[in-house]
């Protein structure tokens, strides 16, 4: 059987990725602080399993518990593929660097960098020990390659996760495994993160007016469109380019 772990399933891109995986006959483990009840309904209609595990992905201890629960659930199962899709992330804190607190920085890097690495490192080891292929996906951003004033944590964390993706894929190529690791840049989507950006003061984010214009000019992409593109890529694992940073713009 095929199984996907999707973080941040409660809304936005995460919800649509989970829906797409279920529609592709892939069982889903969802992790976030709150659930989206529609995913249970979809799973039942598709005769698939959807297991929600409430998790605060900004807390290392809860991420460790999440990993253990999923491993326990998968124990003894014969897996054709395991997908680990790290979608959950935060944009805040949006301040100039000198105004950012240590606590907010810690939470940011836990969910944006540490949590994806913990999940992938652990399940990659499991895949190599038990002989099933793993496909890891890290949701990236254009901010990984372009600096924005007020976004030093976000730009840095997304750049970090891109380099992690490339490095692990290099290691797997050297070992000649069937495991693959990619990053996926979803473009500017119409999500709550964009709403957070538009509500930021110009003092803290100098480009806020530009992002308001994206909304006013209907330039935001619906997350369902983005999710469907990613799911199509994942449904053809043999054609996935290990270590590639995919960009949704290539498919629109």
C-alpha cells in the first residue's frame, strides 16, 4: 500500500494535498494542531484511511511523539511507497532582525526547518532499514532565493530546507537507493499566509503594498491548483528528479 504523511492538513495547501493523495488511493496521516473534518469524509468515500494526529509542530517533543505514533501504526505494513510531505510552516515573526525575540525565532525554525528534518531523517532511516522507497517533499518558497526586508527568518529557513533537500538527495544518489527528496515552490497562493502579509505594517514589511496588489489584481493562485500539480508529480515517482526544486510556474 501507499501512505502519505502530510503536515499542516487543517487548511490551505495542506488540505488540498491530503485530498489529492486520498483521491490517488494513498492512505494519509495528517498532522496539525486542528483537523479538517472534510478529509475524513473524503477518505470514507474513497475507501481509504485518514488518520489525524493532533500535533503542535513548533514543539520538538510533540514532533517526536508524532513520529513514534506513525511508526507504531505502520509497523508490520507492506509499503509500496511512503510520502513525507512537509507542508506546515510559519511566516512570522515579520520584523527587522534586531526586533525579533529568541522565543519567536525558536518556534519559527522548529516548524520550518527542524520538524521537516526530524520527520525525513527518521522515516528515511526506517525506509532504508525495511526496504521500501521514500519520497520526501519540502514545500519551499521564492523567499528561499530572494531576500525580503522583515522576512529574515522565513527567507533563511526556506533557503535552509532547499539545501537540506539537495544534500540528502545527493547522499541517496551516492548510496544508489530508490529514495527521492524534492522541494516544491508553490508560488503566491491565496491562503491565510497571504492575509497575514497584507495585514502587516509597512514599518515591519516594506513590500506590503506590493502584496496587497497581488490580491487586488487577482494574481494569487488557488491552493487547489497548486496541490493538484504536486500530486500529479508525486503520482509518477519514476519521473521525479531527485534533489530538484520544482516550481509551480513551470506547470501553469
